C-alpha cells in the first residue's frame, strides 16, 4: 500500500463535479487531508482503472449517486508541506464534470456527509480551495 503521508511520488486521484438540475454534489471529507471541509466527491485511482472508471466508482462509493456524461475538465494539485518544506502529502486529481443519472444521496466510504448544494451559494459551507474555484467557474458559466 502506498503511503498517503510523505509519499515518494504524487498520488493520482479523481474528482467529479456532478450536476442535478441547478445543484452540485458535495461531500464533507472525513479523513486528512482536508478533513471536515466540503469538496467534490473523489479519491484515488486503483490499478487497472481508467480515470473515468475511477471517477464513477468514487462518486458512487462516497455518495450513492450514479453519474453519466463524464468529461474531463482539468487537473488540480494538492501539495501540503510540513514545517521543513517537505511534501507531507501530494495529490494530482483529474477533475471530471458530469450529470446525475440515478440514486439517492447518502454519505458513504470516507465522506462524513453528502448533499446537493447551490453552486453559487453553497450555504456557508467550508469548501476546499479547489472546490471553491470550480464552483466559481460553474456559477460564471
């Protein structure tokens, strides 16, 4: 198993900006990094998975939602350094955009909570930096 702390290389992950009508799917992270903050659902890619397969799986595991029409829209980097400047955590995330297909939102896997939120006013939620930026981009479209 690859260590999430002080890895010898960046870890590859995915996240999904999933829309249902005028709402977006958000999860509250339950594990570091960023525990307690709200973000797009996602996680690490498993060996043998395509990025899109990993995104679908992570969205389903964290929220109970099936997504479709996934399109890769960018990359995010999360680098957390310790006091000495060494990379304590380093993730590279392929970000997908898609639509709700089916399911009922329920927090699962490593999410404390999962909700549909208004992307232009996410109810005062404490968002990760990348999620706040992506939702701002969505609201501007």
